[in-house]
């Protein structure tokens, strides 16, 4: 079945749009049969197409490091905050909502861990590496106190210029500006940093179950999509490095 959008000159729907359309049609026919408006359900045997899996886009380590350096380059209070924020995003694999939702009390720099609140208010404890700890410590000592003074007091870790909790949109803007200063031409989002965190861990030999726990995925199936990226990397290295990889 080829679902088309609009008239005959329109292109077929993509797999995701087609799946949503089929689900809606099936729901309508089920409703009609249940309420006695129809005797048969002609859509009962119609199965929605399976959407193709989109491989997550990860940045090379060099690009990540360039973005992190660019975030802190101006040396201002806000740049210290941005450097700490981006180090947390890449260093812990946190979602942007988890990062901006952090309170100061969620940090334990002595034990080098942070408590993240994920989807469904599920909490997980994630290690914090030395680079992120140093950036956070610098921000807490020299940056955050100045921002706190402009507001009414808040437990939030990452603050805006008015002393309130940093929003997701502002955090996104901070990352975009850092990527631009670093000369990164690829599209970069907070989720790109999360993808890079997972991909680099697996490239370094981390077990997929460990990465699952760190990312806060309910199912390992969600995490396994990252292994497809690393397999592609392995194929590329093999094809270029092995003397008998190709004729």
C-alpha cells in the first residue's frame, strides 16, 4: 500500500508519517465496529510500516574538544557556566532537560558523581570525570556566586544572567555559539553531545549494558543502535587499513 499526501503529484509519505496514518485509520475502523456503525473492520489486517532506524550522529572527539574549549574561551562568568554545562553534557551523557534541571545538591564532587533525573522522574547516579569536575568547580567558585547575586536565590546549578534557572533554549543557544566559535559546520545540538558520549564510550570498549545504565535507557535495545555506529567505524578503518580488505 502506497500512501500519498495530497493529490497524485505528491510524493509517497515517509515510513513514519505512513505509520501514523495507518494507526489513525485502524483506530477509526475499530471505533466504527465497536459502536455498531460498521459490521466489518477492513483495516484489521493492515500493518503499519516499520520506520527506519536513524543512526545517531556523533562528533569526532577533536570536534567535541574544540567546542568545549570555545565555550570557555571568553573567560566571563557566563562562559564559565557554559563550559561547565557542556562538560556535563558530554561528560555524563545527560539529556539537556536533565542538565538544566540539576540543583547544586545533586552534585557530589568529592565522590565524583551527579544525580540525574530522567524520564518518568527516574533517578540515576552517573560518574563525573575530572574535566567536568574542574569546570564545575571553577564555575561554582568564581561564576555562580555572581549570577546568584542578580536573582532571588535558587538551588539550580546552572543560572541565567538574571540569576534564575537556565532554560533549555538558552542552553541550546550556548552550545550553538560555542560550536560556531569552534568553526564546527555540522549541525550540533545538546543531543549530539549525548550521542558522542555514548559512541565514544563504546569505541573505547565500554560494555553496552554499562552505557545503557549511564544513558538511563529503559531497554538495552535503545542503546544498541549506537553499536551500529561503531560497527560502521570499524568497517571504515578495516577497509582503509587492512592490506587485503579490498582488491
